[in-house]
C-alpha cells in the first residue's frame, strides 16, 4: 500500500507558502499563489495543485515574472470597468485586490468587469469564480494561455487552452460552478499522463506533423485539440478576442513568442465579469435564486449531477480529514524547500 500523509489545509498552506518565501516571492505574492495551489489539492484537482509549484519557481528562475510585484488598482470612477495592473507579478494577488471593488461596482450598477493586465496566470479559474459568488454575484471568468491548441481543421498550435468558467451563487449551499479548458483537456493533464507513462485518450491531440496521437510526449511537441470540434475552437477564439485583444493584452501566440517555451507559466491578461441577479431580475416576478434552485433540483432529480460536485465532496473530506499526499509528494515538497530554484531544471 502506498504510504500517505494527511496534512491539514492550513498546514499545507504554510508549507507551500514557506517554499515561495524562501525562494524569492514576497509575502503578498507567496500567500496568494499558495492559496490557489492548496485549493487545488484540497479539491482533488491534482493538475492545479502542488504539481504547479515547480512551474511557478521555474518561471521565477527564468525572470519571466516579478516575484515581488505590487499590483495597482485603478477604480476608473464612473465606469463599470475596474482595472488592476499586476505589474508583471502573478495574477492571484492582483485578483484578490480587485474583487472587492468589482463586487461593489456590480452591486451598484448591476454588472461590472474586472480587467487584470500584465499578469502571470497558472491557476484554475474556479477559485476566482467562487470568490465572486461569495459576494452574491454570478460570474464569468476567462483568459488566454499560450499557443498549444490547433484550431479545428488546422495542424499547428495557435489558440491557448483558454479556460472559461461560470459561477452562480446559491445562498444555502455551494455555488453552481463550471470551469473548463476550451481544449479537450487542460495542458497539465498531458504532463500528468506523460509522468505516469500512460497513453492519452483518442482525440486529445495531434503530433508535430498534424497526425492524431495518443503519445503524451508527441502531443506536447504537437498540439492539443479543441473540445467539441468547431464549437470549442470558436469559443477559444472568442476568449482570445475578449480576454486578450479587447483588454489590450497578449494573445496566446504572442504569449508563446514572449516566453519562447511552454514550460513556464504564461503571462497575459484576464477578464472577470460579475452580474447581480437581483438587479437583472428587478421588476419581474419571482426570486432569481429560488427559481435557480428549482432548476438545479430538476437536474438532480433526473439522476444527473451538477458540475463541481465531486470537487466539493473532495473539499468537504479534506476539511474534515486533511489533504492526502503520498510520501513521494511530501519528499518533493521537502526538496523544493531545501533547494528551491536549484532544484528546477
């Protein structure tokens, strides 16, 4: 039986944060980055958990992110748009800085947008969606990545994995949340398959010659495919337009040109849109939250499950019993703490 340990969420947060503090990140950057990584482990999302520490440190080592950046908030008074310049740092502290202003503006105006520019982003979007739903607001969140996905009918990487997330607040329970890459799977999944020596499912990727492949190494050298064929390709393109070009930030091909590699966390912008259900439904019959619950109950009543339910179940277990980590994972954390940037190839 594989030896495991179950540190508490707080203990793992302290441990991951200590790694970043020891190896160049400011307290502001380290705390925010560690929170999203620990949230990934807490919710059993291994592709966005402690696996991401190494890539984060690699990006610092390459000088492609400012580990001591202080984000700047521009309230843009009189506008529905709140802006935060991450100043070359990670997106996470910039997002945390902008959410209170976004929520205040959305409650006042009915909807508002948070634009984050010049940030390095590596984390799942569901943690950001949930931060907005905690404010009683619905949310859409999106960002580009770097060019690793071929458009439908194409043979070369052009689009990013371009994640897209939505959340709806539920006053008496966990929010309704979905978060997915517009590629067939998140790029981190390919790396996890490679490390495990497993073949990819059919239809995930093409090799460098544009031929279908289930070899994760060949896929990493080639391109991933959009989910749903032309539909995923179109949504991925929409995200390049809205969360790249429209906000004056980099598109996925431009990100890859800047980084020169896909082994570093991508630097680009991010778009967060918040909606007040009360404001939109004002003057109409019915409570929007009660009506939403009727819809959710109907879905569950058919035997279907709501998205993120497995993640929320994993969270509840972690909150009660701790986060399950293997001995190898704990040894890896020790190595990163002791050697830090020296441990990064």
